[in-house]
C-alpha cells in the first residue's frame, strides 16, 4: 500500500512540475475562472467544443501542487469526451475525494487523488479545476469559488 502511495505522489509531483495542457487557449469558445481562497489557488479553464464533444481543453493559473496536478490530469482525461461524460467524471471524482468512495474505473489516472479524502482542506484544491470546468461547460460567467 505504501508503494502505491509513493507512486501516486510521484504522479502528482510530476504533473505539478510539468503541467499538461498548461496554456491560454486563444480560440476557446468557453472559459471560466476558479478561486480557492482557503489555499490561494487560482485557475482558468479553457474549452473548445465541437458540437457536444470537448475538442480541446487547457488551463492556466497558480496554486499548490494538488490543484495544479488535478487540473493537469483533468485536462488530460477530457479530450474527445462529451460534456456529459465530463460531468459524470466530475461526479465520480467528487465522490472519491469527498466521500472516500473507491475510485470508479472510468477515473483512470485520476485515482491518484483518492488519498485526498483524508485531508479535508485539500479536497477544495483537488476539486477546484473541476468546479471551474463545470462552470465553463454551463457557460456561467464570473469567478467560481470553493467557498
Ligand atoms: Zn491548494
């Protein structure tokens, strides 16, 4: 079990050091900003849709390792998925980090955040990008806050 934890930590540290899809998207057709005042994490999520399919997704921002790695892994798993798939992933992710539910298979690599449920303050860091994505998909304006 501790080997598994080390592996999970490696994945999170790697995505924090080299975040994937970390860029402003000039031709995004949706974007939203998120803020987690408890930790100071800020993220902007950009989405370009093709019909109901997420053609491209990226993010920008500044935050702790958990929030950056979570946004990075989230964007990696979303390309080619429908908005509805994305919402289902968000639900599964949230159930895992808030309720300690076992990671469902569809979460894939996102399972590395399973341990976050033991650290309630970190849950907001891990879900910030997802709340922000949700707002972008719903085309809500303004800043999403975890408070
Ligand atoms: Zn944070």
